[in-house]
């Protein structure tokens, strides 16, 4: 299992839309994420920053990302959510959400 953290800016004028959408995420979008080996996906909000956390339990991360991107329902979901966000990822990286580097983790007791 690999932990992932990522961050993006929430456009203030789209805050209510984004929160309304995420109060009832489409079951088909959640199903696709599970099929792509994503677990414990959580999005936190602080001021105008969204922080995403998820655990990846698969063996081919790039292939699973392609599976998500190819899903028609996820594509429709992104048409609604992407205008609510402003990427702060490195230009030219191909990332929408900026990946974060893990600097510390409290592991379970041995």
C-alpha cells in the first residue's frame, strides 16, 4: 500500500458547488476508484485549499490512473468539478492536483 497526498486550490466562487457535489459523490465514480485500487480516499478543506489523501493498493498505478481517466462517468464528474478548482501543480507536469511529498508518518505499533 502506498499513501498519496495532493493539493489544489478551490475557487472561492465555486465553493458551494464543489461542496454540494461532494456531499453526494456519484456511486459510479466511487466504484471506478475502488476498481482502480484506491482506498481511504479523503478530501479535506482549509480556506481555499483542498487536500486529498488516498491509499493505493494495486500493482500498476499508471494503468489504474488510465482506467479512471477512461471511465465515461468519471469524465462527466470532472466536467462538473474541474471548473471549481485551480491547479497549483508544476507547469508541464501533467498533474491537475499537485502531488505532495510525505515527510512523516506515525506507523501502527509493531
